[in-house]
């Protein structure tokens, strides 16, 4: 299976940090905290610009067959 860097559906702002977390198999909260600390420490300019550019060029997550597919069992409530 080919590994692709895409935006996450679990997004707070643009889905970049969530996509990086999915790519590296780590918790999205950790990636978001690291990004926030780096953003504040660099004075918002370099990392903020990189984040916005990544948000524009990273593709969205594609579902199977281009459709929104939900897997699992569904039970009817009466």
C-alpha cells in the first residue's frame, strides 16, 4: 500500500497537522502542540506561512471509490 500525505478529516484548521500525524502514525494532539510551540517561538511568520502553503497544496483525503463510505454494523432502533 502506498503511503500518501493528505489532509486529515480530523481537522481543527485546514487539516495539515492531522494529516502529518496520520502520515507518521502519531497522536494529532502531539503534532498540534509541537506546531503551536514552534509557531509562537518563531514569531508566527515562517511556520505560519509554511502551514498555509501546506494547507493549500496538500490534497484532501479521498474515500474509497470517491464516495463517502462508512464501515461497520448498523442496527435499526425501534
